[in-house]
C-alpha cells in the first residue's frame, strides 16, 4: 500500500528529499547547543571568564540561527511536498472515477467517494507531512540526545531506557486498539455525507412533504453515531498524553535527584553537565511525544490510505478492445439473447433473453410498467453496462468491438434524471458538441422546442443556469437536455422518459421535428404514455425484464392483451380528465 501511494509523490520528490535533510541538519545543530551551554557554565560562568562566555555565546547564537533556518526550510519543503502529494492523489482518484462504468460507480456510494477525495486525502496528506519532518526528526533527536546522555552519565541514561520501554508498550496498546475504531469512524463519515447529500439534493421534496423533522432526526442519528465512534477512538488516543506527561515529570524528578547526588556527593558531574542533561531529557521526551503523535496520526491515515487505494485500484469493468472498429456505420441495433444482472448473478437477471432487431432510422417506442427494465435496456447500447450473456450490436458490430469514445459519440442519451451544469445555456448546450456554433445551438433548440422560452429570458442564450438547473422548470430542463443531445448529431438518439414534464402539444411538436429533421437517426423513446409513442414505427413492450410485444400500435392492440390493457386504461384516464 505504501509503495502504491508513494508513486503519486511525482514531481515533488525533490522537496520530499530536501525536507528530511534540512530536519537532520536542524537536529544536529540543536543537539550541539546543550554541549555549548554546559561549556559556558563550567568554563565561563563558574570560572568567571566573561570573554569565553561572550565568544561561546556568539557561537551559540549562530548555531541557533542556522537551526532556525534549517527548520524553516524543512517546513517549506514538507508543506510543498505534502500539498503536491495530496493534489496528485485527488487527481489520480478523480481521473480513475471518470473511467468507471456504472457498475463501478454502484460499488462505491457517491458520499463515500466524496469522503475519500476530501477527508481521507487530507488525513494521508497530513500524515505524509509529519513523516518527512517529525518522523525523521523525532528518532534522530532521541538517538542523538540519548547518545549525549550516555556520554555524560551512563548510569542516568538507564532512566531513559526504562521510559522508552514503558512508552513503547503503551503506544503498542493504543495503536492496536484504535485502528479498527478509526476504520469504522470513516465509514461513519460516509453515512453522514450520504445523509447530507440526499437531503440537499431532495430539499424541495422534503419541504413539499413537510419532512424537515424526519430529516433532522436522521441527520442527528448519523452525527450521534459518528460522535460515539469518534469518542470511543479518541478515548484510547487521549491516554497517550497523560502517560507521556507522567513519564516526562518522572524522568525529570529522577534525573534531578540522582544528578544532584552525583554533583554534591560523588563529585562526578559538573553543574553544566547536569543542565545539559536536563535539556537532553526534554529533547528525548519531546521526541517520544512526537513519535506517539506520529503513530496516532498514521493509525488514522492507515484507514484513509486503504480507502484511497480501493478507489485507485478499482478497474473499470468496461475496457476498449485491442483492435477496434473505427466508426459506427449506422444506427441499426440488434439484441441477441441478452441477459443482464446488476450483480452479475444469473439468478437475479433484470433482463432475460432479449432478442430485438432495429433498423437504422427507425423510431422505436418503449413501453412498460415501473421496474420492467426499460432504462436498463437502453443503457446497454452505449455500454454504460455490459451484458451478462448474449451480445448487443450497433451498426452491425458488437458494441465490445468499438472504442467507448467512438461508440458513445454515436449515441446521444437523454437520461431519466436531467442534469444541467453551472454555466450559461450555450455552455450547457455545447456539452453535446464543444465546437458547435451559436447558429447550430439555436437550430437544436428549435427542434427541441426550447428556442422560444430561451429568447424570452433576459440574457437569452447567455442566461446563467444555476447549479442543478434550479432556475428553469422541469419541462425547460428536459428540452435543453434534448437540444444538447441533438448537437452530437448522433446515429442513435435515446430519450429515457425525457418529455414527461412537457405538455402533449410540445411533445407532439418534438416528435414531428425528429421525424422531419433527423430521419436517418435511430430514435428510441421510452414513455409512460402510449400517446407519446403510438406513431412510432414500432413499439417495444417490456414486462419484468422480458419482451412481451414488438410491433406497430395497431398490431399490438390486436395481438397483445397487456398492451391493449395499458392503452384502454390510459384512454379511460384521458376521458376522465376531460
């Protein structure tokens, strides 16, 4: 895992290498200061030699300034390296997500991916910065200071050895117990983000049904769960601080007691040596505190790192062929004994033994009850999912023979859930074709019956669309998405219940424009109303993932009872509305 992540240090290897080198220089200079201080006390102050005090004082000042400079540079290099590392990680994750199939995306929740790209990357980034600074500084400082203590007094050094063993045992206990809790805590963040995202996305529905209280309770539950997990994990981690303080004060007391005895009784130690020993004591114990902080941070970061690697290692279930068909020749479509399951389980197929043949340029209506897999069927055409068994052919070739980019450029799809992005209407339209002229955009909007309402807007085609398209109606959003799809000039146009929010007159105008203006484009129209597709060349009827009818409106009325029942029911509803 470490090797996997360090590959993303990338162009910041130089900063990553310079930071610990500056830290090592800083530590060496800091370790020299107590030695110089001891000499000032023993050979300068006690001897009354002020010239020596001044000379050595100047040397100490220079050493301190160099140490400060080295510390500052290490901070700059470490910050640059860690920020760059975090940027590269986020970019790598984002790039990989862009290649995910719908099946890959279904594997991770949206909230989970957001948490991994924000909270988890921040944790790993902070841990990385600590590793290249504190993880280098603390051990070197501890070893160097311990060596100097042994040089001054081997017997007193045994105190630090005992402290190291004690603190090592405490750290091992904390780390082994805390890691599973931190792992569960980050899953709690996923659940919290999911609750927030769902609420904000559906805030209008929440208010329409006066469910604010229910949403507050749900959010409160998610935050309470996260709080309980955090408290449980932090309860173990906070043990580290009082244990450290207890060890520090105990060591200082023992050094003071035994050091004073060595000076006064045994006369084997000088006052300057005892003072430097105190400084080395603090350096050793501060290093131990740093090491404990590093272990706590890396314990948290380990959970985050595993979650990041999961995303980085996730491979798209869709791959381009080695030798691909260059272009989609026409809009003909054929389903050959197609079975499909979201879970790749043949026992849970949502499409079963689908056999269809659609000629290029045909207009095909698709009708079926809720859950009959109408949307799933059309999503197999641009390979948003891959079939479990059988084959789907477009333009006479299996869709797996095309490069995904070529296939999807030949298929325009207006999804059931219409999405507009922040930006002007023109910018949104050019998602269909970034090179489209303003005249081409206007023509596409005329075909989609969107031009009229756009012209009435204050800024026309330069009108700014708010995030999610909140400043346009549902019907306007649908028509803009249809226009965007038309700008691709596709071989196949798929409308997944994309005129449900427009009136019947506008729906009819859109269908007539399609028939007159893009006769060579194969059009698949999923609809709930038979009136929206009864003029289609043929109509496909799905029921529970199986084809139960495929023919013209008149043929289906005569031969298929399920179609006739739907038609009569909708006619009665229409008569009732009148």
